[in-house]
C-alpha cells in the first residue's frame, strides 16, 4: 500500500517526535535518577539523537512535503504543523552547518567553564567564552534577519511576535512602578516577620503536602509523577506523561511548596494539550512566556493569595511539624509574602522578581547590539542592582554569574519570565470576568479554573501564537497595568500603606 | 575531513547503540516509574526506535561496510564486531519483511491475550494465538536453517553453539539425579522448618540489607541504581549505567534478598565489560545462559551457602525485625534452603528449579518439531509435573499459562536457565582451583571473586562465544556433573541422609 505525501509527512514528524520523547526521558533521568558514571556515555547518545532531530528538521525530504502540502491544506492542524516546521526549516537552514557545529561545541565547553567560574567567583575565566557566545548570537541574528533591532531576531526564538520596541515601552513602566512600590514597602508600618516560617520541616511531609496540592490543581498523577531534583523543572514526554520535579529544603518548606505548584502549572499546560496534536511539533506550549504565565498564575495568583491559605492552612498544618500550629494564619500569610531585595533571581519574591529580569534584559540587549562589552558586565550588573534593588552582590557568583542561560548561549530568553508574569496578570483579570476565582479557591475546587485555562490556552498547544492567545483570551495585547495593579493592591494590603 | 569506511562502520553502530540505550531506558522506565496513561504513546515511540535499529541491522550500508572491512581486519574488536553484525544481518534478512511484521503484530496481541487468559484460567482463548506463534517460529527456523533439529535454529538465538543433541544428552542425566535426590529428601530425617522465616519485614529494612549486600558484591552504585518493580530485572543501558530492580514482599523477605542478589549477578556482568566495546553490539553478555550463570552463581553458590549466612547473619539481624533474633542461624540456613516441589517456576527452590525448565524444554521442542499439538499442552504439562515433581497444578494459570515467554513468541529461551545453572556449577568448580571461595565469603570480601569473574568472563562481552568462555574458564565443554555433585553434597548435609 502506497502512502500519501501527507502520511509520509506525519510519519516523519512522528519519527522526530519519537527522538524528542527519548531525549526528554534521558534529560529527566539525568536530572533525577541516572548514576553519575553513566553520564558521559549518555551525553554521546543525546548527541546522536539530537543530530537525528536536526537532520529531519533540515531535510530535503521534509522540505518537499512542505512544498507539496502547503498549497492544498484545508485542515487547520496540518496547516499549523506545516507553518511550524517550515519556520524551523528556514531558520535552521539559514545558519551554515559548520558554524552551528562550532557553536554547539562552544556551548558545552562554556557551560562547564561557567560552572567552575561560578564556583570560584572568577568572571575573568568565563569572559572569553561569553564573548564568543555573544559573537555567535550576533551572527545568528544576522542570518535570521530582523526589521528593527538585532535583538528581535533572538527574542523570536522564545517569544515570537514580541519585539524590543514593545518591551521598551512596557518594561520601564513596570520598573518604575515596582521600584516605587519597593520604596513604599521599605518604610511601611506592616513589616512581616519571616522568622515564623523557620524550623525543620521533614522532606516526607513536604512531599505529602505538595502531592495533595498538585492533585487539587487537577494535575493527573496517572499521566505524570513527582520526583526530586536539584534544579526543579516540569517536562512533557508526551501529553500523557508530563513529569514534575521539585527540591526539598528541610530548613525552608517554601522552596518545595511554591516550586511544586509553579512546575505543576507548567505541567497542567502540557497535560491538557489536545491529543490530536500528539506526535507533531505542535504538542507543546506555544512560547516560553505563555508557559511561564501558567506556572506563575498558579504559584502567585493562586497559591500566594490569602484565600488559598485561609482554605488550605488546616491541610498544611496536618502535614507541618507541630511548631507551625503556634503560627497564626495572618502572620503566616504575611511572612510568605515578605518583600525583600535579594541577590539571587530564583529566590526573589514576586515583587522584586521582575526587576531581576529587567537587569538581564537590558544587559543582554546592549551586548547583542554591541553597546557594551562583556568585560564590563560585572560592573554594569552591580550598578543596575544598586539602582533597581538598592543592593550590590558581594561576589560575581551571587551576581552576574548566577544564571546558567548565557553560558548555554541563550540570549533573548530572560524577557519571557517577565512577560509570563504580565500575561498571567492579564489572564487572571480575564478569567475573573467568567469565574469567581476567590470563591473557587475558598471551596478548594480548582476544576473550573483548570478547565478554563485548558479550554482557552492549553488545548491549542502551538496551534496559536502567543500574542494570539493573549488577544483571544484578554481582548488586548501586552498590557502591564494588570500586573502593576495586582501587585499594588496586594502589597498595600499586606504592608499597610 | 573524509571519514574512513571503518569510522563510518563504527558511527553506524554508535547510532544503533544510541537507539538501544534509549529503548533500554524506556523499558526500565515503563517497568519502574512511568505513569500508566503515557504507555500507549510510549509504545509507539518504542516501535519507531526498534524500527530504526532493524533498518540499520538490515541496511545495504552496513552490508557494504562488512564486505569491505572483513577482508582486511586485523583488529580483534573489529573482527568480532563484523562477525556479530554480519550474523545478525544474515539472520534478519533471511526472514521476509512482511512475515516479520505479521509476527510482531501477533506478538503484542498475544501477550495481551495471554495475560487475560492467565488471569481467567482460560487456556482455550490463548490456544489459537499460541498455535500461530509456533507456526511462525517453525517458519523462521526453516528460513534460518539448521543441521540436525529444527529446534536448533531457535536455540541459536539464545545459546549459539548449543544443540538439541547436546541438551538431550545432558538434561535427562540431570533430571534423573534430581528426581532421585528429591525422593531422598522427601523421606530424609532433617526436614527444615520454614515457619521460622515468617513474619512482617518492612520494605525499607529489606531495601537497606539488599543495598548493603549489593555493595559487598562489588556492584557500583555510581554506575547503577536499585529500584522497585513487579517482575525484577537488571538492565545495562551502557557499561556505566547498569540498573537493578527488585520486588519487596513484606511477608517474605526472600523474594527481595535473593532476587536482588540474582539481578546483582547479572548487573556485575554488564558493569565489567571492557569499555573499549562501548557503542558496539559486543557490549553485552555473550548469551542468555552465560548471563544466567552469573546471576545464579551469586544467588545460589554464594548467597545460599552456609558460610554466607555464618558471616552475614549479624548484618541481616541488624536490618531484620526483632523476632528474627530468636531464630538460630542453623534453623535459618536450613529454612532458606527448604526443598519443596511447587507449581510456579520463579518461586521454585534451587533443586527443583531445573525440573521446571526441563518440562518447558521438552514441550517446546516437541511443539516445534510438530510432535505434539498446542491444544494438548495443558494435559501434557500436568503429566510432566506429576512425573518430575509429583504434583499437579490445580489450574492452568498455575501451570502451562504461568510464563510470559511463549506469549511473546520466544521458543528456545527456556534451556538457557538450566544451562546457566550448569555453567555456574562448572565455573564455581574452576574458580575454586584459584580462589578459596569459602574463606573469601567468611571474610565478607568478594573483591577477588568479582575480579576473577570479570577477568575471565565479564570483560569479554560478546567477544567470545558461550562455549568458548566455558572452555577457556573450565577447560571442558558442558558437563552436568558439577551441578549434580553440588546439589547432592549440599542437600545431603541439610537433610541429613
């Protein structure tokens, strides 16, 4: 029986998707379970499989299917898949193979050098690698092309549709509001007492509570699992196998509890993609920013809300060590929402977090535009920290060296974190027009909320572009006012100013 | 830079080996961790990857490398690899693709039907599938070819070099000795009291003891891990990532303890293959029988010995529930070596175990030779159980339906279990000429034993054929006398006859 061109097209994508599931499982395994000594062999296997994906993505075979099918496609899944793989084909084939290979080699070396440099607080040793990584990214951006800013070409990898000119309108507005709020908070009368959260909290108990909350959110444990790791992540191996990982700090339960809920938000997205997209490149979140909107929606808007703790504090206390029974709900709630400028992005509170992102965005944009030089980064980093957060990291390890992204050559990624936060605020506002969120939280019943997100966002996978999702859900484009308003109201309440 | 033919050959094998590592990890994951709902998608991915392996194994590209390289190879690894892949190429391409595809489809259906049939004690529903599976195997055997017996062609898949004429010399001898021993044991004065082993044994404690014994054996936890599963297995993903799984029965610690040691024996084999064989099809055990000799050596010859328990009983008691402290070492040792005919192969003691294998061997050989018919299997099974073990299973679920092998179309596999046992006895005898095994066990120091096995067996992977290993290690071919002598001496001591 002869296969049609369309069947051949889907079979090729299924082959690619099979390699990707294998790569995903290997990545999960390496970060949760795999024995140390097997890593070297495993890395080579990953290299072989990644090469197979790359071969398919850039193959003449794929190109010929695209050319044959796109003229006549009337099916919306087929049309979207063709558009998605054609875009990848074009962008990937624009980069000369030899150049890309050099970059991949540089990447893995750089990550290693960065890890050492971070450990030894030695920016100088990482500097030449970072200079090279910037140089490659500038070259790639030129190959890919852009209308206005060179940085737009990189941003496109993570948040297609967004541009520097949009970010430069929005980010300064947010920054001004947040730094102003931060000033108010510093001198406000209602300072929380974070010491009420201290105390040993056994891992097993944190795990039980985390699992219960994941279940309440609607995370399907028959289509996923929760494991321990060092740097938490969620990963969709397929729509029915979406795994969450978390980290247990027995001295601070917040790492696991809010971390699990955050990753759970990512996982709900991947678990609720329409199954008709299985084995296609559309079966994943549409962008980093929209993905982050889902994790931050659950982490901040749900699980850091007063209603959430009014409802679930008894459940928390059931799993918490005895001493927490002495802590009044109000003190607990205010303590978990303490705002305090700190050095490390991933440990930042929800108010200062976007400021950390803006520092990175401004610096990497300037690097890519050639306005600043890598060797000046530590100094510039510290200046911006002083300016936006009022503190200066004592070492580069706690400053410019803290994040892995640049060492992997990822420029244009950071804005997604802040965009996701703004999207989340916009989405929450839109959801409120249809659902009484507060009432749902108080009932401890998140079904309606989960369904609304699935219907309006999750099910589409990559069928819709990020700004189309935003427009369809909220009726407007990127608008930072919702985030500013949410943070202002919330923290005026907590800090009483 | 142009690659040489040899480099291209190794690269192709590396690609195959990468798929195999991915398949291995997926199989491990499905049997230990993977969420239920993801299985369907995962099975499809496994199908795609298995197809890629099959494509390489039967590719014209591979064939041309073999033809070019085999004339001039002077390197023993290259020569062995060429011979191995050529053999696979020849056997695989002898089967018409369409026929093989039909068989693969039948296999997966049959496993499902068998599982249902076993659950419902309904052999009739499985019968037509088994008839088909036998028919395909007979066809395959004809395509592969054989000198004497059609069954030899199947045996070759698991134990290359062994033939029906050898087995038919050896097995009846073993059977007669064992049935005779069994008669003696039944009427012997020294009957053990297995009730001393009863009692709740928490999983966590079993796990701790199992881990300690694995470490003592020399199993490298930095190149492996121990997980829980339903049907225990060991699997080598690569030489530095060899995983053991076990099953904890809180009512019977023997399942986990002896099971873990058994799988640990398999794992030591895979962990100690020469690293120069990495990414080639030589980087695994040379045959099912030699593999089984390694697991059974550790399980029976080491961990069911008196010296082992004289040495490790204190360690066991450290992890055992309090009540075991009342059990005298001698009573304990005799109880764990109780001989008692039973229905289920995998629960059989070390003396009756080979009799279970012979029943299967005789029946499957007769099936393949067309001497008996599938529909008579339950009756014939029960007759042989009565004859060899003196008991008749009350249901087919506990009889002819108990094992998964035939449902997967695996004929010719069962003899390996008995062969492995005989090999192990021969190997132990040979080892004794160089090492004071008893002294080593009493010192609780297995380093010398592990090293001897690695040097003489493990390191070679598939570089040597099973009978060459046996000859080089023991100086002779398959000889059942060592097993008979070991069992006779041991059980005369325990049962005092």
